[in-house]
């Protein structure tokens, strides 16, 4: 090895050592620099808590039974809804809607106080209209444009309400919908079901943005939305006519990174 080759070798070694030294300084700075979260549009300090789920023994048993023996729907127009995956909460079983739920589903609509707060459901309504609506939801589900569950108690198994999603897969976006029959109001069922579906949306479906809306005077629905951690985005004044009155609608959103607590630079 001549002197020129030796000089090049020492220069290379010095460069490697210098690079390792700089890398060590950078690593040290990163460890001591707090990571920043992407800010949300609202100035609210409300944070989204991590979802915790402790299904009762009855819920666990019902879920296991549904998974082992899935419902076999004979009516083609309902097969899309019947095949959704069952989900469990602490007290509830969210399962596929089937043709055996027609009467109970209509019962959730057969009350003016409940239907008045549903944005696109007319009053008075008929059982035929309710069944036709279910068929339209099933069509959405068969095209992977929606998912809808019956909200049930594990022992009774009767449909008490519905919770579901319209999906816009090309935009990684979904919209949440829910309603309960009046006898089940005030028990926290809507919030419990909504939190479970929200967790499913962000963890299992890997959706980026979830949206929800309600009439501005729907205090019950607003409480559910706020308990689930949604952020208020905007209000549309008198944008829909319901029973001869022009109604305001509030719109809310929740992002995956805010729900899961993903930290990004």
C-alpha cells in the first residue's frame, strides 16, 4: 500500500467516525424532544379516551353462538344485512339485521317523537315503508357501501334499534347513523353501541375519517356524539324541511389519528 492509498483509507475512516458522532447527537435530540400531534380544527379540550370493552358472560355466549351458527337468510333482499360481523359491548350484542326483525324494526319507527328526530324518515310511516328502507340498506351492504347492525340485548335478542355506517371507501371515509326505539332511551345504549362501532371503524376497517350529524335541537343525539369524542365542524341553517319546519343540522367529525392517539411530526 502506497502513501496515497493509506491517506484515502484514513480519510474514509475519519468520515465514518464523524457520521456516527453526528447520528448519535441526532438520536439524543429526538429522544428528548416531545412529539407533536396533528391539531384538530376545534379549540375544544375534549380528548378521545381509549375504548375499553368488558362484555358480560351473556354477551360473550351470544357472540360465540352467532359466530358458530351464522344466520342463514332466505330472503335475497335481506342477505346483505344478515351477514355483517357480530360485535359485542358490555351489555349489548350488535348483530346482522334479518327478515325476522321486520316487526321490531317498524316498532322503532312507530313513534312520532322518535321519527321526528330522524332526518330522512317521514311521519307518519307504514310497515311497508320500513321494510322497503331495510331492503335499501341491505342493497348498500351487498355493494359494500354500508354496514348496519341490530342493537339487541343478549338474552331477549329483539331488535331495539339500529346502528350503521355508510362507507365511501375511495375516500377512506364513513358516516355514522343510529336510532333506538323510545322504550330504550335513557339507558346509555346508543352511546355504548356507538363507541363499539367507532372502535371497529378505526381499528378493523382502517377508516381515516368518521362523520355524524343530527338536528340542532336533538339534545339526546348531541350528548351521544359528544360522549364519543366527535368534534363539531359546522352548522347548516334551515337546510332541511321536516313537518313544515325548516331545521338546522350540526355536523361533526372524528379522525383516526385523534382516536387512536397516533403521534406524527
